[in-house]
């Protein structure tokens, strides 16, 4: 009992420390639990794995990406318009400020989803700017890759993934913006070609959110938040989609959850298993849609990513940054 109380007090202390001052603690406090529905879950997450709290005190964090050359995790605090960098040896420090909105108005969303291209350059969904951009680390500037479709600006680019042949796939829901100022009358999923041309793949879903590619890049995965569904598409050689199929209907999970949160971002394991942020944590889902279990945080969980050798899963969990050893 005393040990549990001390652990809880430690967690409160970490979550109350400002981001720039959050330093490494040994051991890190832990939260949540593993909920196992199928023994294959343990092929990815060992029975003794803990859900460690690495840093806290944020607003709403998103878009984690592991940057091998920096040996660091980069992630967005969307409402604060700041991207942070975390290292185990240094804790958290500001990385990009502003990260995704360069206007003068307050309360504009910053960067959201982030990933690396094949040259290890950071590519971001800049929700406030309504753009998908590439960060040039040498000049500390952003190059806009796409900002409109058929002459109309995007809504709020949310999440993205890049194929080996440099096609960028991204979602464009309507989060964090005044609906009356929308120029597009739909929420879409797009592909940006290497030449920079943006093509609409689908506008069927009202809240397209997370997006991912299967290891062989023949399947595109999409999560829609409301209604909460995980959808798969077949990709052809040109990056066009066909054969839509629903892998997971998470509506009942949302209703029965503590967080009441729909599906969000995802990371695709080299085995093909989908690590999917959703109701109360990160769901492990097979490519055929079987739910193996959940890394449960009981909080709003936005996204996740692996380190370079898939031995660690990093989770952006509302106001806290989490780690699970795989």
C-alpha cells in the first residue's frame, strides 16, 4: 500500500513539472496495465513490461517520431504550437517554436503528425498553417509541400505516412478550426506525389485521423474517429486505393471505455501488427482485424511510434509522454 502511494505521488510530481524542466528520473513512475485478449499479444509486449511516464505537464501531445540520428523522440504539443525533443539523458527541451502556425492570432493549432522521409528529414502536418511541410535542419526553415486542393486550402492536416517511393499520404479532418471558415466542404485523405501534386483518395469519412502503411506498402490503413472505425485499402503501384474494407469497428469499445475516445494515430510493426491509439490506450490489432489486447492507460491516447529496432514503443497520452519496452 505504501509503495503504491509513493508511486502515485511520484507520478503527480512528474506531471506537474513544466516541460522544459522535466528531467530523467530513475525509476520512472508507471501507470496503467496490460489487458491481454490473445496470447499472441505477448509476442510483442512482454508480460513484465511497464508503462513508464517519461514527462508530463503538456497540453495535448501528438505526432511522435523517433529520430535515429538525434537519438531522440520528437513530438508536438498541438494547442501550444510547440514541438519538443526528448532524450533519455536530457529529458525534454523545446525543438520548434512555433511548430505549425506562424500567424499572429492566439489559440491556433501547431504541428500535429510528424514522420521522417528517406533522407531522415522531418515532415510535418502543420495544422494551423493548413500545410504539409518539410523541416530543413540546416537552415531551420520549412518548405511547404502542399497547402491546397483544387485551389482551396486544406482544413487542418492531421497525420501522415511516407512510402518508400516518396509518396506522402495524409489525413485532413476539421479539427481546431472554425467550420465557417472552411474552404473545402469535406474532410479528405490525400496523396502527395514526389512531384508535389496533391490527389484526393477519399472523402467518404467525416473524421479521418490516423494513417499507416503495411510493411509491404500494399495496404493503406485509416482510422476514422467518429464513428470509430479502422479501415484498410488496397494500394496499387501508382498509390491509388481500392477494395475498401473495415478491419475493426471500435464503437462499442468507445462506449465502454473510461476515456470515451475514438481511434486516433497508429504505428505499424514490421510484422504487420497495428499499434493503434484508441479507447483507453494503444490497441494491438492484426492485419486481419483481430484485437490482441490493449496497452491500457485509461486516458485519451493520441498516437504512438517505435524506435529504430522496435524495442521501445513511445506513446503520446494526453498530457504525458509514455514508454513501453517491447
